[in-house]
């Protein structure tokens, strides 16, 4: 079902509309939503109308921001309005809007935080809405003492209950009514100032929608991870033992940064599952601290492609993002967020600087540390904060081995280095990531520098953002002088002239078997049995896990886990299957519906252990 014509709808508006329906109308809601897109008509003023027969016409009238934020902006002409099926169905067919930030309860006149006009939407390298990213990345350290209020604990408990019921239902049964319960709980969490829990809930609801619509962007593994994050966050918050890292910070606070001298590293396209697109330019300060400038707005792939050469909105600067990626800024009156994003307030002034090559400091330090050490540090940070920010950029010098499907296999230039897999950061056909990797794969033995972000969920996998030649190497890239020794894989298209001619001194191509037999500890380990059980629970609900327990003997199914040393994983999977198949009876011996609470805890325990085990395998694959 296409939702392109519909304006985004605030989650609380949809939740209220579904809650007002009678039980009889709720049963018809999913079928009514499916037929909305075909009858939608957009007027010149931005209003969207959907007709249901002769007597019912639903009109969505978005506000100045283009979002339906109040119940009065969704009207229906039928006699049952506003408690009618037509209005709820149209609201359910529209995409979910990002929650607007709440005002500070007690503004501190001494605090000097500054809003950023760039932060209209996702502003970082992840492909998620800004509210989701900020809630995960701007939190305070987890070890700071923190006391939750009674309202926060109650909101988290309600969110846990809604998430547990959605998990027990699975994608197949988690229709609009179940999603509305999640949205209602998310709104309560928002009012209780639990932005991280709210953001996690919105990710789950969007994932459920994509799965039920069979969207091409849906990945069951992503939805499984979203459920794990939501249950983990809500469970700890409800217990009252969570630190401020799990509470989160909805508003991106920009603090004074004084004078900064920053240099461009590369550009990265940004694509969001909610229709946003743009660019983030990664910067490095003279002291080695990481910064970024972003330009992300509604528009999708076309916006991401064009934003790479858009002007930088920072302190009246005259550079575009392409120039900043190979240049720099001297910034006076800088404002910086907790994750290094530079604000564009009225007091900021920026003067362009000449860029530096990757071989000069401070950029050279990114390539001085072995990749395995850098990844181990990032995995340790994720152990402390499992749902924290995205992986940081790292650099390494590699030798091209060959292609492995759409991926590129390389080997780090150091003794006993393992094979690394370079996977396109954005495989969308409108961006040149995949095409550039194919061109590089056609030159086995090529030596080059790679700057990218490790994929911490996959074995020895790097998402490259830019590449450059290795100084002093004969068989390496030959880039134009104006590119300053690097090519942004998401924007610059490598040509034949950028590669050296094959000579007698060029290394011989690697055997095809080397590329085909690249080891993958995650795929080769028997942990896939636990992963399949967890994903079956997300897709089919509690019933699917129970069926799996009835069709196979636990010893047969999880024996390979025990023989491989994953005893805890086998025990947790067995406990999950047993809990899913539990059929309690009342005092008269009649079967009753089991509470989803114990099942959700069993699923979360198995999922959390699996994530930790996979992180250990990922760390080992880099060494």
C-alpha cells in the first residue's frame, strides 16, 4: 500500500482515533486501512480526501509543518464522526510523524543551548528520524545515579505490557489495534519524558507496518532488534533501576564550543526509511575530536543525491558540502551537540580553510591504529550501552582480493590480517556505492586506503564511505589533484583513468576460491538456530515459537549449540520454547490465555544473550 499522498500523522492522534472505536469496528479496521490508498486524492492546498461510499468523506488538513498534529485536522462527514471507522482507517493509512519535542519543564536561564535549523530531521549517518537518533545518542553516561519518578515507572510499565502483547501477537496479528496500543503507551512515555523508550516504540511500529505491507525496506532482523531494544529499555525503566542513558534526551542540546578548527574527511549520503534524504559531512578537529555538519530533509534518494553539492548552512560560509569534505572551517562561536554535530546559530561565524590530505595530522591518526583494536573498543562501548550511538569511523590500508557477490573482499595490510568484507553503505541504485565497489573489485591487488564505519552486527564487515591511494605504493588509485587524495563513494564515480594500468609488477589476481570461501563466523556458528527461533517469534508470535517446540525435540534442535560450547544459548532457547508452549488452566481446568509477561522476559533473555554472543564472534573475526 502506497502512502505517498498522505501527510504524516502524529502518533497520539492515531492512537486516540483507534481507542474511540467500538470492539466491532476495531475488527474491521485493518481491512478498511488497506483500501484507503486507492481512493486518496490530494488537493492543491495540501488537503487529502478519501471517500467511503456516498455519505462519508474523510479530509486530512495538515498544519503549517505538513503534519496532522491534532484531532481537529482529521474530519469525516458521516454520522458517527469522530468515532468512526472511516476516520481511523485514513489516519492509520498515513505515515507516522516524528514526535515534536516537549518544552523544558523548568528552563534554566544560565543554560546556553541553541536549536539547530539543520536538525529538522535525521542529521547523522544513521537512517532513522532525529527523535530516534537523539534519544539514543545524547543520553548521559549510564553510571550517573538517577532516580525515576513514579510517573516514569508507570509509563515504562505500560509500555512493557504493550510491547509484550505485540511480541506475543507477532507480525501476523499485530494489526492497527495492537499498533495503536503501542502508540498510546509511547505517548504516555513521551509525556513522562522518556524519549528513548518513545523512539524505540516508534521504530517497532514502523517495522510492524513495513512487515505487514511487505515493504521492500523491511528486514525481519531489524524488527527483531527493535523489539529487543524496546523490551530492554522498558523493562529496566519499569524496574526503576535504569540510568539516564535509558531515559534519553529528546532535545538535541547545543553547547558553546568556542573556536574550532575542523577539516573535512568525507561525505556520506543519508537515506531514511521515513522518506528523508540528505548528506552528512564528517569533520575532524585539530585535537582529533569528531564533528559533523548535516543537511537532511524530506525527499528520499533524490534529495540525498543532490545534497552532496548543496551549500553548507553554517555561519555564513560559502562552501558547499563537496568543498567542505576536502576543505575545512575556522569557526568562531561554535555550538556543538553531545555527539559532535555543529549547530548553525546566529552567533556562529565560519571561515573556509584549506583542506588536509589523509596523510597529514590529525587525519593520519585514523589510519595508524589496527582496525581490530578500533572495532574492539567500539564493541566494548556497545556492551556498556547496547542501544547507543552508531559505530564511529575508522581507517585502514587494504589490498583488494576480489568480489564476493555485491561485496568486495580485502585484506588489511598487516601480518596475519583476516579477510574483510566491504559492503555498500547505501546499496540504492541511484547512489554510486555499489558501482564503485564493482570497479575496485575488478583490480585485484590494488592497494588503497579505506575510511568507513564497521558493521558491528556482521563478521569483519566495513561500510566504506571513501577511499584513497596509499602513499608510495605503485599499484594504487590515481585520483585527480582537486580530489585531495580521496573519493567519496556515495558521490564520486570512479572511472578507468583513476586506476593504474596492469603491468608486470602488478600483483596476480587472487584465486576465485579465496573470494568464494571467505569465512563468516556468524553464519558458520550454530547460533542461527536461536536467531531463527527469535525471528519466528517476531513474525508469527508466541504460537509460532510453540509450534517449533512441538515439532522438534530440544535435544535434537539445540544439541549442536551445546557441542559448540553455546550451552547458555541452548538453555535459554529451550526455556523460551517451553514458555511459549505453556497452556495454563483456571480453577475449573479450562484453558486460559497465558500472560505475555513471562514469555516476553524469556524472549528478551534469549535475544540479549544472542546479541552478546554475536558481538564476541564479530570481535574475533577482525583479529
